[in-house]
């Protein structure tokens, strides 16, 4: 039964006033809403947009979104065509298909997006490399023009807000904070009451927490979470570089190098602009972000090119200079990197060379190995250098129970994952798509959208799927955080073998959302996670025994291959 818009007067709400022990009678007006979404980030806006795209939902439910910040700043966000925000996301084909299906993707400014047609990932110690290409994920007889699309988070949020402007049935309340949430005291169980900073109180049939890691909705629901902070800090920045020449692939390749201190990822945004996400130790992140931007630019170039031992040495120099209060100058870091380059006998005509030769003048024939590395960074866009901590966190459940009933979590309120796989936002959008289907089905079947029965399909679909992705990403981070020779050898063999198996790579890309969901994709992350866990167990055993790595690593590879073979037959 649909809920009619109404207000009701809460009777006899008594408050104790100060130390006098006197009670004062007060009244509160409740504004009823079928669905209250707390959080105006990508997940919250996407859910509101999805609900607004459904005629049956619009006709039956009253939906309200609450956001503390000023959404007009996002709606009116506008910058020069060659300037980009430092917070970007990789939108998989699966996520983009969902956004297109609800009518929101056409509002994205595609001029500020860039397709990812290839990914190159390699070990920072052994240089073992694996390459993923869009063509490898394409079904037989078809083409896959891209694996994903890079865009600024603000571009996506602005698009969702502009789409919501066309659906006036969705009520947006911005510049108001959630002061508190309490359960309505009513016989038979009450609804959540959301007290806002402007004095309003929303009474929600279903309360959705899309309010990030420190979720007030999760706290109200009494949902515990488990996780840990990584000893890692992420550096983000927007980079300028020269365009690729006609002899090189276009700037549609994402690069990632796994260093022991953390992975560094290069993400293209335009022909001459790219973004960096560099996960490293907190003291190094602090020293680098405090340095001259030209120093950071040189270190980014070095992080993709110099051997790991030299990166480690340069980090020590930057840390010492930072501790002494005399940060290295751009000239000093150039001299250091040039000396390290000569000590490794790096050919000055190679793309691995950090010298100015061949990099100051546009055009010409590039080095033969230029496609193995990202473009040479010339500068960093002003005010784009930032840093933030990384952590793993997963809620024990996505549905509130008991006194926290009629609540549900999506996005970062439910899970936080290391950014090395670029899956955080896509996991949130997959949550939204699943929850949207649950709400739509509940309305179509005449079911209470806030009931546990209506919400259970969402939890069953998304919890284990998210857990598999998070587990695989966490284990990858830990596997690549060591310099122990047996571990380096085993993971390098695994990567090199996998790089030769196009069918398996295609299945992994499908599971990561580079193509439309299928029965194969549903088990893709399960197989990938299982294979990574097998490799991790074998490596730990090899370290404990001090030998036998070859047989153990081989057993891990055989197990992974067997699982993919079985998946292909099913």
C-alpha cells in the first residue's frame, strides 16, 4: 500500500531540562518519507536517480535525499577543458550500462572522460608484467572498444544531479546535517526518525546509509564492522605531459607498478593530462606532498622507470631532507636521479631514461620501448596534490535489525577497499543497482519496502560478492608488499604464466566489469580470489620451509587453471 504524504504531531515528548529535574512538554513535526537516503556522493545520487527513473516507484513512493554539503557547487561545477580534478574513478562497462539504463549517463560530459583500452601491470622488483586488453575480453565475433572509462568523480556527481533535476519527485535536502537518528516509540515497532540540523525530522519507512565510512546510519542500526588501517597513504595528483606521437599507442593505457611500499597507478584523462594514485608509506607520502611539485613529478617519473633499489634510496634522501627541514630542490632530485640512472647503465635513448634527452622536444620517433611506460610527466597541475589514508573495512551485515530495523547500507558505508584494483566506486554502483531492483520488486508486489523480507535479496546478492573482491584485493596488496626472494619469485612466475593465457585474462576482466554481467562473471571473482588465496598459502608455506617454491607455486597455478577450466565447462 502506498504511503500518502502526511505530517503527524508527536504527542507528549518530554525533555529533562538541566539539573532542575523539571520536564517540559514539546512537540515535533514528522515529515514522512518512504525512502530516506543519507549521503549525496555517487552512491546516494545514483540510487536516487535509479528510483526516479522507475515510473512505478515514482507513483508509489516518496523519496528524500539528505546531504550535508552544498550540492549546488557540484551541479554548477565548471573548470577549463585542460584542468582536471584529482579524484577520479574507473567506471567499468557494467557500471556505465547501469547508469545508461536509468538515463543518467547522457548527462556525463564525455569530453572529460577517457577510455581505458589496455592495462599494463608489473612487479616493481622482478619486472614480471601482465597486459590486459579490451580485445581479450570481447566475445568471439565482437569487439570491445574499451575496458572501462576514466572520469572525475565530480563529472559523474554533476551528471547525476542534473538528471535528478528532471525528476522533481525526488526531494533533495542539501546543506543540512543529520544531528541524530532514533527509533520511533510505537507499539509493534517504529520507523527511524532522522533529526536534521535545520530542525526537521524525517520519518523513514526505509533508511539508506550512503554516508561513507563514518556512517551515522550504520551507527544507528547498531551494525558492527571489521577491518584495519593499512600502513599506507595514497597520494593523488593531476599530471601534465606531452601527447603521444603517431608512432605510439594513444593515451588510453593505464599503467600500474607494484613497489614494496605500495602500487603506483597512472590513469589517463585526456591526450595530455593523466591522474596518479600512488600508495606508499605515510612518512614518504608526507615528505613527497610537502616537497616542491617538480620534485614529486620527478619522483613519479622515477617510480615507473628506475630499479626498486634506487627508488628506495631516493625515498631515504627525501625523508632525511624533510626531517632536517631542508627539502630537496628540483635540481637536487634531478641530479640524484641522473646519478642513479648512470649507476644502472640505463641507455639514455631508452624510455627508461630520466635524462632530458629526447623528452624536451615534441614529435620525432620515440624510443622502441616507449609503449611499456606512461608518458614522461612535465608538470603537476596546481592545487591537485593531496593525500589520504587507506583502510579495509566491511560491515558485518548490510541490513539493520532489532532497534535498527528498516535500515540498509550501500557503498562506502558498507565496505571500504584498497584502490589498487579501482573497484571501490563500481562496487558501490553494483550495490545501488541491486537495491534498486529490490525496492522496485517490493513496490510491484505490494510489499513493505522497509521490511527484512524485501531487503534480503540485496544482502544475499551483494555481501559475498563484495567480500570476494575485497579479499582478493587485500591479498594482492599483501603479496606485493614484500621483497623476500621466494615470494618475489613465486608471484612473478604466476604473473608471467597468466600473461600467456588469454582465456583466463578475459575471464578476470569480465569479473571486474569490463563486459556485461553473465554466468561466467558471477564466478569470476570467486575463482580469482581463490587462486590468489592458494598462491598466498603456498608462498607462506615456502617461506616457512625455506624451499620447494617451484612445486608449491606450480600447484597454485595448476589449481587456478583447473578452476577456470571447470568454469568454462559449466
